[in-house]
C-alpha cells in the first residue's frame, strides 16, 4: 500500500538540489519547506524528494 499526501502552501526558500552517495552512485536529492497558514498560525512542513522527483522539482 502506498500513502499519498497532498499539501498546499508556499515555498519558504529556493530549492537546492544536492547529491548523496549510495553504492558508488550519485542520487539527486532535494529538500524544501512549505509554509502552510491556517487562520493566524503558520506551520513549516519539511519535505523532500529523490531521483526523478528531485530532477522534476528543480526544473519547475
């Protein structure tokens, strides 16, 4: 079973793609924060993506 989450918010900073080493392979990784405001409270949600997701997100 695969869990699916949909979040709506604003990016709190620019996306930066990094690479991690795994078994002599460079895997793209991207980390970002979403700022989600409900009424007067803002929450910052840490998110990330790997491989194709990281490549696709950086190209947007």
